[in-house]
C-alpha cells in the first residue's frame, strides 16, 4: 500500500485524493499480476473490489498507531484483499496468493525506488546528492504498469507447473461447473466400452446436483476400480469447445495440487 506525499521544509502536505488513487491503482496491478501469474482466473470486478479494500489502508494515516500495529493492520488488509479477489479454498492456496502478492509488491516498489534514485540523485564516487529532478505523479502512473507488465511477462516465460493449468467449463443438462483443471499426463482413464476419456473431479462440486450416474470399471496403477461417472453434455477448455465425448469421473479424495479442481485427460488436450 504505497503512499504519495509532498514535503516542503518541516511542513508535509498530504494529498488524500492522490493517495487513494495511487493505492487503488497499485493494489489493482498487484492483484492482477497474482491472478495472471498463478492463473487464478479472477473476475475483473472482484479485483476492483479488492483494490478498493486495499485503498482503505490510507485511513491509517489518521490513526495514532505504532509501527507494529500498522504492520499487522497491513497484513489483515492484504488477507481481505486476497479473499475478495480469489476466495478461500485452503490455507496453502491463500498463503501462496499472499506470497506472490508481496513478491509483486517488492518488484513494483523496488523498481520505482530504483528509478527514483537514478533520476533524483547524482553521485561523485560513493557520495550521493539530490538534484532538482523528482518522480512526479504522472511518471508513477506510467511506470508502474510497465514494471508489472515486464514482471508478468518474465514469469510467464518460465516453464513451470502452471503451464498445465487450464480454465474449464463443464455443462451437464442445465448446470454449469466452472473450475480450474490440470493437464495430468498420468490420467489415461477411459471407459472400456466406448473408449471415452474420463476427467476426474471432487464430489464436492456435484453434491447438490441430481444427476444420473453410470458405473465404469477403470484400470489404475493399483488395479481395476469402479468409478462413478456422468456424461458431459458440453466441455469448454480455455474457451475452446471440445467435440469429443467425455465422461466426468467422481472421486472422494481431494486433489492435492494447488488451486486445482479437476484432472484433465491427456488425450483431450492433444486433440
């Protein structure tokens, strides 16, 4: 939560409107970077609401609190921002969101600080002195998105596990399940009758749905197992409709992959 102020001599003028605008803008950029890097697929309106929640930290300027209390206040506001943006799935999910929020904050704050030093100070050897230049409000507004854009772009270039994350939309009758899927190369489950690929999902997503289920024997690494399945009427992955007939397999155990709701069949993505 960055602050903007102008200091002249011993008197400090605080421009509340600029503080609110900068805090809102910076918080939105930070949350957007977390959503894009971790592929959280957060709705834009949720990011805007969360950024507004973050901007209320400006109220701390008018409250007499010490540095420790201010630190914990910022932590609480950060958690509220993350919950408003991405919701709560489990503790690990939330902690990872927070880690990347603060990493993005360090990148943005450090980048702006470095540019401020380069532009506003000159040096002779190891002696630094302030010149007449300074980073003003307009430059901050221009530079902040550029820094975040470069950071996001470099993170996306890294070949890591998150390249296998996909936005999934499953339609069954008049019901639609929107979730995040993981391309599991180990998932080669097919029903033995029509050779339909099976996507695995936790039964929590289907508890309130009254659906007709079929029992499919599937071969796993521990032997043959009976899996309850539902026929998918329409499957959309990353906004692309999958024409192939696919079954949705129901599992009781929780998928132990960060932020993942279902396991995709490798053959679906190949086709």
